[in-house]
């Protein structure tokens, strides 16, 4: 079991309320991602769950038991950090085995658990190597293996991919997602990268200044953002926001339309504009357009849409995909 419940959990550093008050339920076996901009409190919240920070108020319940005052080692959780924190003088085998040796587990059991973890993580052929002989992705897998052998009720990941290059990040995203499917263990994952959140999560928790803005599946947050903050944070490239007469015509203070929900044409359309920057990525074309009476908007078209900087283009938004927000920034 790996359920985690936060009941009015808060954290205060001096006069600063980093986490004002949070209620959250994480079900057994879920892959939950905390996402938000730097300083939003996501890593602090993870450390509160892990027991690495003391709560200022509220209660943390793990598998139905109050764990608020329990030491990290008593919570049945395993944490994987941004830095690999491997012992450079130890082999991969001994790095993975280290927490079991510290716990006094017998050698036969250690060997079995290390072998099982190495097989799951495709590290069997690297068990006798030292960390310096591994790639960044392999080192991160060793760090995950060290967590797996403890057989925790939940894994806590604190921005584990931020030290990897772009290609390795994609590979490790897939590997961690596959690992979750194999182990069926609860995973709580912190990132500032909304693409990681969208591609990995069963459930996303969007944080802003220590508050939960919205909780939902990736598609729920993409299709039905609760407010301007979530609408602007989820989705890449980000949603276009338009005020003025175009919003007023729809009975809104602000309307939002995603770049992929506008039809591009060189001939005709609802909105006319001039291409300022054209990004041709092969599969997609992203145009940054100065639209008449609107301002700068980003539109996504097919890879063979041949517009270039200075060209006149036309945009036709999909009316069924327009998001409306009131003056307070809430969806209407």
C-alpha cells in the first residue's frame, strides 16, 4: 500500500508562509506529479512528505497511519534526488546494496534484491563498474535501484532528470514511466517542466506560491484549466491570452486559445497578422505573429507551412476550443 493524505499541511519559514495550507489525497499506485514555477513550494512539499522538513501545521497520513511526527526512516518511503549521490569508490552493485547492508539484511537476500533491481533497470551488465564509468542516465538508474531494493510503499522523486541532457531526459522519462507500470508502486514526482508532467502523470498537482491551483489528469488540465495560471502553465507552446473587444464579444474579460487550435492560411481567415518569427521544426511550424488589433500570438501549423518572417498570414480560431476567463482570472 502507498496512499498518502495531506490534511491542512502548512510550512512556515520565519515570516514566510511557503505552504499556507494544503489538502491532498494520493491513491495507492498513482503516479502524481507536483509541477509549478521555481519557488512555488513543490520541493518543500515533497520534503514534508518524506519527513526531511517538519510541518508547521496539519497532518500527514501514510497508509492510514499518522506519520506527521515519524522520522524519514519510519515512513516506508524512498527518495530519489536531483543529484545522484552515489559513492564514487563503490561499484554499482555495492551502491545499490548499501541501504540493505546498513539495515543488516543477510547477504543472500541482498544479492537477490540487487539482481532483481538491476534486471528491472537494465543494469545487470554494469554491476561491477564504478559510477565514473557510467553515463548520466545510468547513474540515475543506479540511484533509482538503490531506492527499489528498499521496497518502499512510495517513491519520491525530486527533479531527478534536471542534470541530464535533452535526449537523456526523454529516455529517462520513458524508463521511469515503464518502471511505474512494472512496480505498480505509488510515485510522487516533482518537476518544473510541464512536458514531463503531461507525459508521465496519472494526476498533476499544479502549485503556485504554495497553493494548489488545480488537481487533475493531464488531459483535464489541458482541456479544462480552472484559471489563467493553469491555462498558461499547462501546454507547450503556452496558451495565447487576448483581452479587449475580442474577449468582450464572448462575454469574457480574457479569452485563451492554444497555438494548435488555430487554422493557419496564407489566403484568408478571421484574424490577419504579420509573421515576426517562423520556427520550422520539421513535423511542426510555430509562427509568432503580430495580429491586427490583438498583439502577439503564437500559432502551430503543419511542418510544411512555408511562411517566413514578414509574410502576411491569417488565423481562424476553433471557436469550440476558446477558453473564457472573468476579471479575476477564473474560467467561466
